């Protein structure tokens, strides 16, 4: 099946025009409930297109992280439909996927987790190469036998995010900003059509925050759909092409970040609206 390919130069991305006309994800009536009956997400519906850089915003506990985990398949949805559409016309429905089919879904819908999820005792290069696990045999990955093409791509990604000097350093010795950059490289090794990022700048200083946001923006410019959870509305307006606002598990806003006015922010954040970065 066709996958979005990053056109990497040795140290940077080319500036591609976002392909907003290509729908990659179709979400209808997504609902997520837990055993206690608490409904975290209720009737969530939206489309996601190649090249979009979408921020999911709302106060803590609104359901933002749950949404990304459901889309990635790390949490099962309770009701509704999540349909991934490929360039060759093939479609896959998330509900009911398991085994190899679920691993393939996750390969096409890459995830950058809030706690990075790197293997602490492995070096940076190997951590990045782990992004190819869904494309190589278990035997080869167990003995760290990756193709020369994969190694070259991992090196190119690390060079692009200025992490190549740390390639042989253990991940446990990196700073938070460095770990985040390695996590981005690992996700991009999957050649995903969709890249999800759960609070990618929550614990970073301003310099690393801008570095990560610029990197994610360039990823979207390569025609990959990028969806991130963010708290800072200022960052959303500076970098994102679209914002989806969630309150109490429901979408109450879906549009261009410039349309986020005081009334909408108050609906999303309540009395916290003055402290979200405007």
C-alpha cells in the first residue's frame, strides 16, 4: 500500500505544498467509555487531510490524550467509526483490528508519546531504528540487523534534527528536548501518513519548544497529516493550520486558529482562559 515518503535532504526537509485535498482519516461518532460507565469522548466526528497541522486544544481532562490514543489504536474505541484511507483507494476500519493488521495501522498512524517511550539503555540510533519494527522481521530486529537503507535514513533524520552527534549515546543520558527529537525521528522512520503527538512540548524550555514545533510544521509541509495536543493558544496560532477544541469530551470548535476568540476560549477553558497563552 502507498505511504507518504519524506523527501529528506541531508540536513533539512524540502518545502512541499500541503496536499489538503487528500483525506487520510475519517472519524464519525467516535465514543470512548470506561467500564465504570464514564464517557470520556462523546460523538467525535472530523476529517483529517494530508498536509494539515491540527492542534487539539482544551483543558486537562477534556479527552485530548484519549482521542489520540484511540486514533493510534492503543486504546479501543467504544462506539463509532475511524476509517483510514490510503492513496491507492484502500480503506481500513480501526474497530476490530488486531495482530498484524493493528500493527500496520499503527505504522501508518505514528505516535509521539508524552513520556517519549524511548528504550533508556539503547543508543539513540537504535532507538530511531526501532521505528522500522513493523517493516522488518522479529529475528532481524532482535539482533539489531537493520538494512543499510534504514540506517542511512535514520542517520539523515538525526542529522536533520541536529542529533547525529548523539547517535551512539544512550537515550537515558539525553535531555528532555533531545529525547523529544529522537522520538520524532523514530516516528518518522515508520513513513507514516499521520503523525500524532501527545503534548510534545509540555515539559520543554522555550528554545526547544520552538525547535519541536518547527520540526512538526515541516513534517506537515511534506504532506503528512500532523495532529498534536497543545495547551498554548499562542503556539496554535503561530504554527497550526487548524484547531479542534474539546470540552467535556465533545468538539465545540473546529476551524482556523485565527477564529479562536475570547468566547470560544472561555467555553474551552472556563476561568483558565486568561492563562492559555494569548
